[in-house]
């Protein structure tokens, strides 16, 4: 893939994240949690969940990525800065990533973002990582419900006085793209 094509794909994904994060229902003052699902095990678990007609909490908004290794810290922070109250990454089990170690990168990046959030006074539990097998619909649902509960128990994320927006404005996040 050429550099231009990579850049275009990143821009497209960023636009999707911004649109997804801003998808709150103003009428119900609903919270938004942006969930990054890998297209392999997490998507298969999501599919099985849908086939079983099990609904996820209404707060969950999904963004599909080829592998959790594609989720940079900047994407997580962008979702928080653009309207999400929480973010999480769901991928394959530790030794079952279809790109070998993408989920290990994701685990490290989520931990990095948690530390970054904490350093600016934002609850680190707003960003989490889950792994699951393709057949593990119960684990997929449990992850969504857990994030819904965590975010429902927290106040809405305030952006005007700091938080993730301040992190991005301070120029910290862009440098984290390749962390
Ligand atoms: Fe699922 Fe890498 S393909 S985490």
C-alpha cells in the first residue's frame, strides 16, 4: 500500500471515529462508548451475539478495524475528545491475533492511554481492553456491559476544562501515534 493510500485510510478511519463519538442521543442525554472491534475474533463474537438476538447496551457504538494493532493511542483520545465518555478495544485472545502480535500492541497502547488520562485528571477506567475467542459471545457481551456500567457510574466526561481534549491540544497525543 502506498503512503498516500495509508494516509487516506487513516483519514477515513479518523472521520468514522469522530462521527461515531459524536453520535449521542441528545434527547435522552445518553452516554457514548466507542468500541474498537477487530474484524476477526471480536467481530465473530459480535456476529454470534447478533444471531442470538442478544442486544448490547445502547451506549455502545462500534468501529471495526482489521486488527486491534491498528488502534493507535491517537484514535482512542480522538474518540474521547470528540464526544465519547468511554472507549474500549476488543480483540482476539492473547495468542490468537491473526496478525500475530497486534493485540499485544493494543494492550500496551491502552495502558499508555490510561496513564495519560490519569496524568490529566481523567479516570483511566474510561479506556479498557478486552480479549475473546471468536465463539465467546458471552465474553463479548460481558465486556460491553462492564464498560456500560463503568461509564454509567462516572460523570460525563468534561472536555472544556481539560481531559482528553487538553491532552490532544497540548500536542501529547499526536506523538503517541506510534507508541
Ligand atoms: Fe484480532 Fe489482531 S486480528 S486482535
